[in-house]
């Protein structure tokens, strides 16, 4: 009660608890005030507690600091939980490696290695570098990088990644990439950025905080001075009511409405092996109207196999296959890799000078003849063209063999759909979202694949730079667009889409330009993402409305003298704790 005396030893105990509970928050508030050159909610709480102490309410001052500290602990819990889940997305690569030189083994730090060094990796050890196997063969667990649950057999010249595990036998790996460019290092950097990337709502609230704190202080000063000056209240009552304004007017609950919710949602997604690179992407996710799927490696498994090769019968088949093998061996495209694997036992390699034209394929000049392998303008062949059209109708991907601009053959490849693609597409339709397939394949192949996946809308023959244009057109027509892809040719479209999603097996540039990464390569993540993003927004709205409602109610009751300091402390700080607890529900959202 106002004016009630409190014994000195008790006051001292309250003062000690005040200092112990408020020291770190006060330190944090002062440091941020100096750095940002503006007051913040921590400073407001310290002023409120000091004011309560000065007017003879040390219990309320200590209680205020205690509950404020508890709410801070809950926010820290949400942050740490999110950090734990995000970093568990991958098994971090070891800091040390066993350098292998002239038969000698030396333990060194990974960051001391350089391109060309050789390291030995024994059974059960994590591979410490990105490189290629130069001796031995084994099975590798690549789940941390590609999301593949089954071990992958690796032989000499095969690529391996840091952070994966050697399961069967010792291998020697030659370092092909500097440590800072390892795939796992790039993913770790993405994880670190994810928590710092705030949503627009959080940024707006923080901007409001700067001005709101000054407004609360002015209102409190008004309560302390104006009523007493006009004779409406006594000076004691005025200072008491002004102190209550400092307590109940503080935006603690409002400031805690968004960040814990976002962090809890990021943590929820991370448990499903989905990396969301920041809170602002959750806001866009809840408004998605269209989902655009790339074909190869996205709705398909990205492991095409050759099912047929046709060559004009007037030409020497083996000579043409040797040319195709020699040209495609110099490309990293998934289709080129499948072709070289199919032909390597029956073809001879010749080191031809080749040129790769993005979106079209490979070209080479042999003598007076120009060969093009891929998808180029050409003169049709009566027999070959009809066979090619029939193969396209079956959903096969086609790689054309062209000599001097005349079609002389083609290679048919098939890539299996990922499991549950059709189910994912149907779920999108049920939620009113339009699924679209975009691919560089011809229309006949694209339509056959789309039909198998229950996709009604198809964009075919799309070159990499055209995919970006199609995304912009869809944004203008429908609104927010999500693009899901995995290759270098998808990177521009991933960057321009409102939400760019890369599969975990994507190229480095796709991982960097995307907003979300499916570490487990599962398209079923889309439905979960859309569901938790909507729940995330709902909880944020609940928190904001509740926190503002509590502040306005307590300020109004204080104005008419119907709220005392203990009630103000418990109601206001209790609302902050309730808001954070409501936010933490996102940790368990299914």
C-alpha cells in the first residue's frame, strides 16, 4: 500500500534481488541503447522498477524484475531451441583430417589443407573434405548433405562430400575444393544466417519500439505532474499512477509476440529437415497461390537412365556413339552423365574441343562437320523424327544428335517420378493452390510427365532465362509464387520467385539463391510448410491483439484509478509470459 513502511532489512533484501535479477537485462538494455542511440523496452522496465522502489514499493519492483527476467529466459529458450534444431540439420564435418603423404599419416586441421592434398578416411570416420576418391571403393552415408537414406557406393574418381560417412573400407581422397567452399561449409553459413534474417513484421515492431518507449515515458511524466498540478490527485497518488504507466504501458508482450513464434516455427521445420533461411519467408509462405515445379531432380528423382538410342541407319552407328560419348563426357548435366554411364563400356573417348551452350547442349567441330548434342534447331528426318515424336509421347526425355543442322539420331531417357508426387499435387489443389510444371523438355514429354503427376498446367521448352520471365508473369496474374528446383538453370527463377525452394541435392548456386532448402529431398515438406506458416501467422496475430488489448485495458483502468501496482505488474508481465508460451506451441505444431 502507498505510504506503508517497510523495515530496512527487508528493503535491502528486495534491493539485492532487484540487482541480481535485473543486472543482465539492464546491461543488455544500456548496451543496445548506446549502440542504436535510442531507448528500448529493457530501459523502460528498469525505469519502472526504480520508480516503484523510490515510491516505497520494493516488493513490486523486485516482482517486476523477476517476471521480466523469466520472460527473457523463455525467449532465450525459444532461440536456443531453434539454434539446436537448425544445426542438427546436418552432421558437421570434422575439424581435423589425416593427411596422407608418401605413405605417412599426419593429423592436421582441415583449414590447413589445400587443393591437391590427399587424406585417408578410415571405416566409420566422417569424410573431412570435398574431393574425389583416388584409391579404394566404399559405401558412403550422404544423408547429411543430400538427404539420401540409403548408402551410396563410391569407386575411384567418384565425388565425395565433407560431413558424409565412410561405411565399408578405407579410401584415399584428393581435395578438389578449398575448405571454405565445401558444400557443408556453405550449408553451415546458411544455418547461421537463418536466425538473423528477421521477418517484416518483427522489423516493423522493432521500429515502433523506438518511438513507443518515448511515448510511454511522456505519458508517465504526464500522470506524475499534470493531475497533481491541477489538484485532481495528490503528488503521492500522481507518482504512483505514473509508475503504473511505466509498468503497464511497456511493450514487453508486443515485442515478444513475433520473434519467439518465428524461431519456434523455424525449429519445427528443421526437425523435418527443412532449412528456412529466415522469418520473412514464413510470411510469404502463408500467401502462396502458385507452386511451380521444375522437372528433372525435382518431381523426378534426378537419376535418368537411357532406354533407347536411335541413329540414322545410313551412318556408322559406333562412330556416332563415340562422338556422343566424347562430347557428353565433358558436361555435368544429369542427362549427359546418364548417357556417358550408358555408353562408357562400348565407346571410345576422343578429347574433342567442345562448347556448352546453356539451355541447349554441347557442340563440337570434327573436320568439316559440326555436331550438336542436346536440343537445337534442326532439319527433320523422315524416319528419325517420327520415332522421336513417339518416344516423347511416352514421357521420355530426348537428347538430339544433330550433324550439320540435320537430325541424325536421338537418345531417349526416362527419370522416375519421386514417391508421393501425385499426393503432394492433389493436396495443393485441395488448398486452392495451382501446381505448374516448368521444364526445358518438349511439350509432348512435359505433358506426359505432368499427367502422371496430376499436374494440369505445363510450361515446356523453357530456357533458363525464360523461366524467370514465366515466374514474373505468374506473379502478375496470380500473386505469390513458390518455385521448386534443383539445378543451376533453376537459380534465376528461384531468386525471382516469392519463395525459392531448393532440393538438398541441388547445385551450390541453387542452394545459395533459394529461400528454403529441403535437406531430405521430400516434396511432402511443401504441405507441412504451408500448414505451419499459416499457424505461425495466426499465433502472431493472436499475440499482437492480446498484448495490445492488455496494455490498453490496464492503461484505461489506471486512468480511472482502478488498478494498483501489484496487479499491474502481475497482469502486464504475466501477459508477456502467456504470449511467449503461446508462441512456443509452434514447436509441436504438426
